[in-house]
């Protein structure tokens, strides 16, 4: 059970998607703590879905079965992704304000006025309104947990392995983003932010279009 949870956590953590981009963008743009704050919002959101799997599998299935749930969830998630992507592009247009030109081989950017709570909320919202997150946890519960007939203690071990792996790998992403920042000039940072902003917009638009095509 623990091994299954760890392996699923590893596979989920290395999926290339908007959540990973959000952590990397915060880590490169504002440092390790901002990246961890975004990841923290994602963890709390995931924990809420785990609790729902523990105590409300029927409620989750009823939620997904609501008329037009997938469409509205996709629209909200797509608009949110597009909005964050546009915000990242807008920020990338502004010149970077340096607090001391060059320090230990890395440019030091003056922090913006966003608090860690803002970064946490960004991660929480991105994960919570993503319909893929809902269907992922519902699928894990109905396809793995329920057929296995695990007790609550065994489910705790399984989900604990998953969440522990996700926390560890997300911290690594934020740390790697900060380390990468040490080798980037302000121009490089803005180019990466533009690229991540465009990718988030693409994910958002694709999600919205997909909802209308289904």
C-alpha cells in the first residue's frame, strides 16, 4: 500500500502541467519560499480531496454526476489558468528592479508586494477548480481504494505515501527553480516567465475549448 502510494505520487508529481509551471514560475520569479507557498496551496487542496475520498466517496460521485458539472468546472478552471497566464505575461513586460546588481553569481530582484498567502491561494485555486484533479482523486478512490477493500488505516498508509511523495517532489521543484535562478540574468528570467505565461494560457484555452466540444 505504501509502495503503491509512493509510485502513484511520483507519477503524478512529474506530470507536465499548469501546477508544475506555477511552482516553477514562483520559484524562479520570487524564490524558494514563494514556490513552496504555491505548492502548499496545492497540498491543502489535495488533502481536501483525500478527506472526501475517506468520508464521502458517494458525495464525490454525486458532485461529478451533477448536470453540466464538467463543463462549468472546465470553464472556471480554464478562465483561472488563462487569467494567471495573462498576469504572468503582464509582469514579464515590466523591467526587473535589482537591489544590488550582482551577488554571489546571481541577480537579486527586489520582491514584489505579493504575500506568501497570495501565492498559496494561487496554488489552492489552480488545483481546486481543475476538473482533472476531481476526476483523478475520484478515479484513484473508485479504481484502486474501493476494489482493494482497505481499512481506514490501510487507506491512510496509501494516501500518506502519495501525499508525502508529492510534498517532497514539489519542494524539490521549488528548490531547483531557485537554484536555476542563480544562473539566469534578468533577461533570461523574463523570457522564462513569458514562456510559462503562454503555456498557462494555452492550457486554459484548451480546457475551455474542450468543454465546448464535448
